[in-house]
C-alpha cells in the first residue's frame, strides 16, 4: 500500500515543481496556444499561453510510478506498464499534433489520417498486448468479456475485443480533448476519476481471487490481474494532475494541449479495460461523456435540420455564451463530475455487495 502513497505524493511534487520550469521553456520558444476566432471573446486574452503542458504530468506519472517501485522494492507489473504505455503513446500522438500546430504554424495540426493512424497503432498495440502475459491464475491484463463492475456474459473473442478497446480509447481521448476548453476543467475532472480508480484498485486487491482462501465470500472476488499496480498508476496520475492543476487553474499559466488530453483519455480507457470496469467508466467519467454528446447532438441537429441546439459546442462554451463566467462553469461542471464519481463508486460497491 505504501506504493500508492509514494506514487501520489511524488507525482504531486514533480508537477508542482516541474511545471513552472516547463512554462518558462515553452514561453522562451514561443510555443503558445492558438485560440479560435469564433469562440467566446474572453478567450482571446489566452492567445499565446504556453501549451503542451501534458508533457509535465506524463513525465511526472512515469517517474512517480517507477520511483515508488524503487523505494518499496516492488517490481513493475504488466497491467500498470501497459496502461502507462498507452498513456505515453497517445500523448506522443498528441505532442506531434501540438507541435505541428504551433511550430509548423498549421492550425489543424496532424492531418486527420495521420492522427488516426497514430491512435490506431497505439490502441491496437495496447489491445493485443493486454491479452498476453497470463499470471498463475491464468488472468491476463484484459479480458475478452465485456464488463461493468466485473466481467459478464460470454467472450466476444480477440478480434471484437480489439475493436471494442479501440472504441473506448478513442472515445475517452476525444472526450477529454473536448472537455479541455476551460482553465482547469479537464484536469480537475481527471483528478476525481483517477481518485476513483485508486479506490477501485485497492478494493479489488483486497477482494482479489488470488486471496480467495482468506475471503469471507470467495464467490464475490475479482479476477483482475495486478489490481494494486493499477491503483499505483491511478494514484500517480491523480497526484500529477493535482499538481498540474495548480498552474492550469484560472487564469491558466499553461494548457495541457492534445499532448495531455489524449494521454489522459488513453490512461482512463486503459484503467477501465484492465480493471474490468469498461462500461462503468462512462459513468465515472460522466462529464467527458456529457460534453462529447453535446457535440454529437449539435452536429447531428445541424446536419439534419440546419438548426443548432446549443449556442456553441462543446457544452461548456454554450454556458459561457449565456453569460456564465469561466470559473462558474468550471466549478459547476466539477460538481457534476463529482456526483458522477460518487454514483459510479456506489454502483461499484453495490455490485460487490449484491454477490455476498
């Protein structure tokens, strides 16, 4: 359990100290944020704010994870390494996109096909590898069964699993990316979800089928490989994002960019897949789903009827254009995200209690 504490504290410390160094470096090189002209007028003042801040919490998370292992003398586990690899790979795709936007002065960044190809390579690699490396109970990091609070139903097979995993990775990455439109909004929401996954990992470790002989109800155990390691990854991410929020909150000194949003979305999907909570993540990350659906509704309505449902999509900009201040939108959306996490954890516990 000390691994979790060390990972969270180290991640927090590294981003608190390291992010201002990154801000100075990015500002010196002129790597500033591009602001859309059709967005809220108040956002124009943010033009030129350093971006690609995701570099800070990606590196902090990796260092926090491995340092916690060194300090406690515990070896890295396959599940945690796969989630970190997915996070880093998606972050690299986002970095290339940010770099082309800012340095090459191409406003759309990576071309759509190149960006999709990068995400597909990273996602397929994760999905295929997550079905390898069985432990002594024959549990692999991921399962070919669908899951809510645990696996259920029949196996969908490895091919459909890869498709499903790709859908989750792309959906969560785009969800975080769309949410990252106001200072601190996506970062604060991510802290809550990673906090939830820290709890889930600890609970699954305590009720693991590997400890079935000591459990009061072995039938309710979790067939999850390396749940404690997933909790270490989640704690490192929670701490790193919490420290980054100090600099990313309004008025933001730095933005995470696609580097950060794609990495966080990938990490969320990876944690959900490896902890066997694939459908539950849609509730735990409810704010990301809500904001993504606002874009889907806006685009669908305009194409079908020529009319817009919202003044502007994603949803947070609709409320800004209605006169809400940026801070008001962020705090109220954080409250929504907090309620989603509470309900999600409640359902997670209820699923366990129902089997007792």
